[in-house]
């Protein structure tokens, strides 16, 4: 979503979560990131440096299409790359600790406050 300016990561976070309002998008991010990490870790363990590209290639290669095909929005990475990476890590930590419902609530609240209909699934 173009045109959003944020003064801090804390202001950006609800927007970031809202751009991942659909459960499927969050799970695609989680799966792509963890798969990319596994490939990169394997590359480190086997001293195969090319496999270190697993994280960005697999991670972004699965996450970005989810935005276009599932959410029907643009990845927040395009406008806020550093905060998006931090947001992705925070979102994944929350999902792995069983807090996906909290993410859905944050997304729904941001979307409602900004005049968007609830898109969560």
C-alpha cells in the first residue's frame, strides 16, 4: 500500500500485520522462511556457499507471490525493507509461539481503522 509513512517500527508493525491479514499469507511466509533457513543452514554445514542464497531466494520467492495471489497487495518490503524483515521475524516468532490469532486481531483492527473491509480468512 503506497503512501504510508511511519515514524517508527512500532507504528509500522500494525500496518505490516495488516498486509498479512489472511492466514494463508502468514503460513506461506512461515513455510518459505523456515525452508530457506534450512537450506542455508545445510549450505553452511556442508560448506556450499551457493546454498546460502536459500533464505532470500526461497523466503522471498514464496512470500512475494502470496501477496499478489492471496492478499492482492504489494509486499511491504518494497517500501520498507528493513522494517519488513524485522516484521517478518516478529510475525514468525509469534506464529511459532501459538499467537496467530493475535496477529489476525491486529490485522483486522488496522484494516477497520483505515477504512478497509476485513479481509482475513
